C-alpha cells in the first residue's frame, strides 16, 4: 500500500466518523425531546424556532419577560 493511498484511506475514515457524529447528534436531539418539536417559520435571526423543546418553565417565562415581579408602576397585590 502506498503512502498516498494510506493517507486517502485515513482521510475517508475521518470523514465517515465526522458524518456519523453529526447524524447521531441530530437523532439524539430528536429522541430526547420525544419528537414533539415542531418547527416554526424562521425567526428574524434566520434560525428556525423550536416549539415544545426542553428547558425549565422559569427560563421560558423569563425569556417572555414574565419573571413573577410586578411591572413598573404597578403595586403588587397584598
């Protein structure tokens, strides 16, 4: 076996491994969420939004601006 064909073989093997990692990662993300993620149209950033994916309820509410505190100028209920 020549050095060149050995190099090509290793390069091909590395490419197969990296492709496998990507596929496994995508499949793992799908199975972890139970397959209930639904895609929405792309956000302004160009990235698709996922609905129904994991994360804590507190984090989701904070992202929406709901953090349990009264808005400015509103007195909390006694």
